[in-house]
């Protein structure tokens, strides 16, 4: 964890981490999703910039500090054997410590947010390019047909209580059956991929 060039003093980061700890553990019921926006509002995180920056870059910086703190908190909660803090995109969730994965899927994202170099490397120009790419991707995805959840579950032969491991396993099995290279139906394979992507967004 790189803390040498943090935009806030370590004492302030520690204080904020403590507030975040209280906010998350007080959130009921357990396992419920806590939105990033809620955490930002409750923390009241304000950063001072040496120069005038855009509202988008200011939001990125607040987001970065929040996720830096979340990954620090995740580590300390695991050490305490208290709960596992599942950190997703714009949301977090407290799970039983037994749900902690042996090999976290978000190791790259964790390393990104724990390195303050990445906080300073984001410029107005890079952020603008990333936002444009994001919205182009959203527009592409919105042009695809939405599959109702019940139909997506049916395609993957899952029930409503499925977990991430079951989803990935079901997709691998069905993808092998339906892949066009193995004589499967191309349209069904496309639907299967879309059903998988939609259900994946629940995690």
C-alpha cells in the first residue's frame, strides 16, 4: 500500500476509515447492498485542489479516496475475522467471513486504488477519454435486447438463489453445449452470453 503522496494526512485517512467502518457495520440488514453515493454523502468527503479542476475530476478523486479506504477496511475486517467486505462497482456488501474468496477476483482493482500514484495520474484529458469510452459502451449495450431475469435464469438453468460460482459454472457448461463451433445454435449462444452478462451485473 503506497501512502507517501496521499492527498490527505494519514491521521485523517485513519479517522475517515473509522467512520466508514461504523457506517458499513451499522447498515442493516446484513448482506444488503450499500451504494457508493450513500457512503460519499455520509462521509462528506471534501478534497482541496491546488488548481481549479472540473466537477468530473473532483468526483473521480472523491471516488478514489473512498475506494482506497474501502480496500484498507476490507483488509482490516479480514484480519479481525469479522466480516468480508465485498467491494463491487459503485456498491459494497458485508458478507460472512466464510464467503471471503481465497483468490479475490478484484486484485487488480485493489492494487489500483491502494496506489496513490494512480490518484495523481488521472488528468482531465484521460478522464474525458474514459468517460467517452464508457458512454459509447453503454450505448452499444443498450442496443441489445434485454432478457427478463426469469428467462435468463431459465437459459442458464439456475434458480433465484444462485451465487457467482454457480453462475460461472452454469455458463461454462451451457456455452460448451451451444457454441457454434461445436454445432450449437448461434442465436441461442448469443442469448446465453447476454443472459450471463445481465446476471453477472448482480455481483
